[in-house]
């Protein structure tokens, strides 16, 4: 086989330039000089005999050939990382990296606790957590950039045949109220009481809000009749707003464990109505599954699930 017209370092540089948007920022991220970056790209173009970047503007814009090379570069570098993980596994969890993905709420409130437990048992393993939308995390798993992910939304249709999707646990969604609210004195509230509340909600495109609307509809509750006082873009902002007495909200039970323990929020139960969603674990069965991934799945993921009910436990 003839010598390859590129090196792994050149492919890393190419990816860095595209990611950072400029040669200078790429050089800074790689801790090398900008002239060194430029020289590597010039050599790469000479070796491949094609232009990789457009020269007509200041922004780092790829040519058609550059885009093709970038696509293969990502796959080559991902396979190299996978090879390194497989070799590291020979040392039986004495090193290596585990990359975990999660959707927003799960990644913010559940995964840090799980990763903390894993690190206590296997401190030599470097664990990275990526938190994005379900769609972005699903693509990261499919591309081999994430080993395993726990998500609360729907995997994109185009990936459903590629990824292995396993039901993990039911995540209950709680109606929270300020502790001073009149309904906080009752053990349960009625469906009709929901129409008397002022709500603070995530935007209409959020996964949790869609789940809530769907489940409420199944219980003959019309969420379109709710009085939405404001829409916020984070669960933390919503919890603070409720705690300040600005309204009520639906949030994942896993997001309010500390507040319930401290008694600064009230979980209002709706009579004969339980709102829940299914969390899923996704992996790419065509990728190498490291010992760290297998161990995390077997020893850690099961700890936060109530065996009898398959629900997320907030007691840990």
C-alpha cells in the first residue's frame, strides 16, 4: 500500500480549524503557533493536490474536497480513539476514558450523582459528560463520540435502526408550588384546581413540556387552558421563580431532591393523576463497548432505579 498523503496530526488540525472557525483560534486551542497550523494545511493541500479551504474570504470555509476530507477525518480519528480505549481496557479499568451523554434535565440532575459514584470506585478512569438536546446526543452516540447516553426525549427517526435503545426507568414529573401557597396545605389537589394556578413553564418546544401536555391530555386535562405567566429556558430558573412565589410548575422529580429535603418547595399531588416519562439508554451496537462502559451500565445505572417500580429514586 502506498504511503498515506496525510498524518493524524494534520487531520486533528483540520478538525480544530473547522470547530474554532479560524486558523488563529485553532492554533490557540492546540497550543501551537498560527504559522505552524498554516504550514501543515499547505503541506496537506500539496500532498492531496486539492485546495481544502477557500482563499477568497477571511473565514475558514471548506471547499467541496475539504468537506469530504473532514467527514472522513472525523471517522478516522473516532476509530483511533476507539482503538486506544480497547488497548487501555487491557489494564482492567486502571485508566482510559468514558464519555457519557445526557439530555438537559437528566444531565444536570441525575448524571453527576451517577458519575460521582463511578469515580469513587474507579478513580483512574477519566469520565467526560456531554449535555445537549436528545437529538444532538443521539448523533454523538451514532458517530462514536459518546459511549453511552441517558435521554428523556425521542431518538431521531433516522437513527432508530442504528442505535440500540433500551428503556431505563420512569421519571416522574412533579407539580411544584411555593410552600406558602394555599394548596400546599392539602395532601392532594383536584384536576380543576390546575386551571386556578399561574404557571411558569419551559418553552413550547421542550421535550418535558410536550410530555406533560400529552399525559395531561390523557387524563382529560386541557393544558392549553393553563394560565402561563412566563416561559423560562432552564429548570433552575423555574425552581427559583416558584420558590419566590411567582407561580407553579412541572419539573422532574430528580431536579427537586434537594429542595424537597430542605422544605423550600412543595410537591403537590394531583388526585388520580401521575405524570411520568420514560428515560432510555442509547448505545451504538456497531462500536466497541469498553469495559468502563459495561461497568458503568452494570454497577451504576441500576443504583438509581427502584426495582419494584422501575422509577428513578431521589433518595440517593
